[in-house]
C-alpha cells in the first residue's frame, strides 16, 4: 500500500512540476519572438519570422492598416515585459519608444488597430510605471506620445453621425478618398483607451468622442437588439446586416462591459451590455455555437463561426455565466484538437474549416478564454488545455520567432508574426501557468489587446461605483465567480465573507455547481495526506515493535 500512496504523491508533485515547466516554455516562446523582433526587425512594425527581417507595407489590403512605422511590436509588447518580471528590458523598451516613435508621418492607419495596439500599449505602460513604482527617471513621456497619437485620430470623428471613419492619415487627417464604411467593433472599441486618456489628462474630448460613437451605434440597433457588421459613417445606415459575436462586432460588446467596470459614470454601458447580451444569447446562440443571423429577423444566415468569436467564453466568465462559458469553450476546444488551432472560419455543419479561410495567424482569443476560465473555476482541465495549446503552437516555431499557419489542413506556414502574438497569446499562456504573477495579486483589467490597466486609478478610489454584476441577486452571477467579483469590483469585505459562508454551506440560488474540481482535489489531497501520514506513523511503530521482539 505504501508504494501506491507514494506514487499518488509523486504524481501530485509531477503535476506542479509540469505547470512550472510550461510556465518556462511560455516565457521562452515570448522571448524567442520578442528578441528575434528586436534583433532582426526593429524599428519596423512587425517581424517576418521565416525570412528574419522587418515587415514593410506590402499591399496586403487591410492587414497593412495596422502598420504605421511606429515600431508596433515594441509598443504592443511593453506591458508583457512586466508580466515576465523583466524590468530591465522594459526600461530599455521605454527608452527606445521615447527616442524612436513618431507619428508625424504621412501614413494611413486603422484607428481601431492603432488604438488597441499602440495607444493602449502606451497608456498601459504609463500607468503601470506608476502602479509598480518603477523607473524613477520617468516623466510622463509615454503619456505625451499617447496624447499626440489620439489628437491625430480626432479628425476621423468629424461626422454628422458621430461614427468615426475607419482610417486616418496620421499627418494629413482623413484621406479625401476614404470610404464611408466601418465595422461596429471599429467604431465601438475606443472607450477604454480614450476614456483613460481623458481622465489622465483632464481633456474630455477623447472620452466624449468615443461615447458619442457608442451612442450612435446603440441608437441604430434593430428592434430585437442586434447590431449589423458594417455601417455607413456619414448616413448611419447599416451596410452589412449580418449580426454575430465574431469579426467586425466582437470587442464592441467587451468594451460596453469594461467601460462600466473601469470608468465610473458610464453606468449606462452596463445597461447596454446586458440588453445586448440577452439578444445574442437568444438569437445568435445555437447548440452552444455562436453563428451569424440577420440583425432584423434574428434568423440564422450562415452555419459558420470564426476564430475571433473564441473570446466570447472569456467575456461570459467576466459576468459570471460560467455554465455557458464552459459549453462554448468546449466547442472551440474540439476545433483546436481537430486542427491544432482555430481556423479563421469553421463550418459547424460540415465540421471543417471553410475554404478560403484555412489560415490561423496565432490569434489569442481561445487562449484568453482558457485563462479566464481557469482563473474563475480553478479547474485543472484548463491547465491541460493550455498545455495542449502551447505544444501545438510550438510547431509554428521557426528561426526568428513563430510563423502564422497559412493552411490548417497542410500546416503550411506563412512569413508573418502579428504583434498580438506577443502582446496577447504568449502573455495569456504565461499567466495561465503563473499563479503568483503580480497581475493575480493586484486588481487589474485587460483591454481587448490584453493591455493591463490597474483598477485603483484616482477616479476609482473613493468607493468606486455600485456593481450590479457582483450582487447575489444579479442576473448572471454564480457563486464560483465571487472571488473574481471581489477583485474586479471591490465589494464590501463583510458581504464577501457572508457570501463565502454561503458558499461553504452549499447555499445555491442558481443551477450551477459550487465546488470546482480543484476544490474537490484539494479535499482529497488533504485526506490522502492524513491517511498517508497515519500509515507511515503506524508502520514505523510496527517496525520498532517487531525489532524489539527479536
């Protein structure tokens, strides 16, 4: 019996060991990409990992809209260096941004992409420097650079509708030939960065512009609460009336919720989010898949889902809808096991990737949801998922980084490594395997680009704002997510203690399991420890007794 018990304990130790091993693998993955970029591509925006050179604009259509000649990968990776506890390289990176990054260039960029990647990267690094008390020499240089960029965005908002143009020339404003079509996410995913900038500088114009865009979109929702994919910035007429949670709409929902959480005074955004969420669950959800429907009728139009939609389980975690999150995540996990990734589009009916959408550019959304589900439930299943993801991504490792998958069927690689691979994918993988990270000890919120924002900003220190999400009677909240709610919203400690007592007593107000697999494992491990200790103790006594009889 004793060898069996020791074998069980060895397996438990081995589990802890492999988590540490995969934490180091995730770290190595980041640095292989980051150092390759710095050595071979900086100051270009992105790295071409197969040919080991910097990427220039190459007539790739909208893919080039993220490239502005502003060292995109470096700016996007700033806060990741702090996640890896690399203050030395972070300081070097900040100095390089201050000395090299300029927006006084005649280049037309996507406001959406440059907002979440560049403006968000600058602002996150700026506030984290203060939050962590590092870089004593720093004098708000990143904030000044961020202000310069945001000011160059503002001409795009000069429309009668308040919906901004999709692109802007950083030097000359909106191009004369700029199209009038923009996507819902493009116009509706600005409020966190713009709102933060307004509150840091005292200049309301940024937050006001982002709020006006949200209100313009909200006022044009259909009678059943759905949004189209693209809209005319001049007339406010919907152009593509397909509604879903994936490409073109996705982060609009996310920023409605996070604006409410991060920016007190935007309580109306919680109302918008909760109503939009109900409509999505009613019309877009089919057998735990989220498809595309006509925004006016709610009738399903296409039987495919896309890789960007894999963020949705993570969003569901944030509001406590754990049961739905698990089910939708499980669907994406089936796709990942089938292909070793989530292709850009997956035909649910055919059970295969859609022709023309076989590529996978190392996107982070599925990893993000895996990480958030693990943080909310403690279920080691999600560690295993992360392990599998990391192992399959290692197949994309090349000489100078990690290459995107051009064809998920043939596994042919593409000479492309988008900045979000370092900013998001590797960051979420590392955090999944690093429970002691500063992010987990503090009170932080992730932007849609996984940039980290402290939830202790001056406007949040005076009692915060009432959170309907984290009351027991709230519509979506479930008891297993109470620790997350406490972290996100700073609810009263006595209330939290009462809720934890109810938790331990098994009081349930929803049909949701209360004890996670991790908690069960902890109980079993404690019991096993007691049994083993007792067995060893009596075994020693028995051996001593037998020796004394000889």
